[in-house]
C-alpha cells in the first residue's frame, strides 16, 4: 500500500494505491460521510487480482473541500477524478463505487466511455433521488439535521449507532473502518466530513440524477444491491429503471445485507466481482 497526494486543478486529492498497473486497475469511490477506509475489508479480497486506487473524495478523509457548489456537480467532479487516475495509468480501467461513489462512477463512464472497462455499483446509482419521495428541500433539511445530530458522548455509542448500518457483528476491522469517519472535539465524537460538501453533494444528486447517464453507459455493469429491508419500493423501482436504462447489466441482490454490503460480507462481494469480471472475457 502506498499513500499518495495528487494536485488536480489546484485541488489536492488524497488516496492509496495497492499493487501495480501490471494488473487491471480498479478505482474505488466511497459514499457520503465515509473515506478510503470504507473499503478496507473488500480490498483484502481484491488486491491479488487488481491494481487498486482508492480516493478520499472532496470534504472527506484527507481530501479538502472543493471551492464552490458547482465543483460538486457529478460531471465536474468526475473530470477531476479521471485526471487523478491518469497519473497512474493511461489504460482503460474498472470502477467500483458505493452509494455516492456509484453515482460518480456512472458519470465517469458517461464522460469517458472508451476508458471504462466495466463498472461495479454497490447499492448506489439507481435509487436516490428519482425513486424516493423527497424534494431537494426535504433532503437538505434531513442531511443538515443528520449532520448536527450525529454527535456521540463515547465510542461505544458510535458503535451502537453504526451497528444499525451493517449486519456484520462489530469487530476490529469494522472499528477501523468507521473510526476515521469521526473526529473528537470537546470530548465528543462528531462526523469528520465537511457539512458544506455533504449539502453540495445532495444538490448535485438533484441537478444530475443517475438516470441521466443510463443511455450513455456502454460498458458492462454489475449492480450489487442490499436486500434489507426485505420490502423496499424505492429499491424495486430503481432496479426496474436501471435494467431498462442500461443494456449490459447484471443485477445481484446479496442476502442479509444493508446499504453497506461490502462491510457485511466483503468476501462474498469480491467473489461476485470476480465471477462477473471473468464472464466479460469468455
């Protein structure tokens, strides 16, 4: 593992590189309030088969916020991410994005169709916001309230709260995955992510929804989605829409998983990725 910092258009991106580009490159993009550590468990099962690049997205981890709201528009941020990747390889590469990272992956694939070999969407890029009942105003209010309420008196309370986001029994790896999402200030644990980055990202979801890219996606796509709760009309509508919108797509629901399937069962997620990748070259 090698840590890196890349300057792109006067903005600094922090991340890690695993392996060399003698193997196919996959770029891992995390979700909102997370960082590169989100993929620690999954990387263990992918590092022997891929050259891996993972980035802290703007306003998260060690990457500072962008300057304006427009910089968070998916097409704009996708251009910056692509420039980072070009520092490591000029060959076509794979994308693997979770939640927000899945939406960014779709926009990258739409902008650079000849450069994307395939794309894995981890429970993202197919539901929010089109298949929810939230207006932009409601979403912004909800995220503002979430940001200010996600404050904990102890690490045990953090673990108790975040256990609700995964079916995996809490262990040392999950502790490491979540710990970097928080800072300790005035004796309390609070989100590390920049609030303005979060709210600007929510606006970007509404300005450039994921479905606006579907007709531009020409690479193979693997959508891995959560299955809990068992009944989720938004998820069902989203799956139907992305099946219709993207021609070359495989959709896999992983039993007993929530919105972070790569936390719940990283080995199984990696297995699905490798089976899908192998099928592309038969």
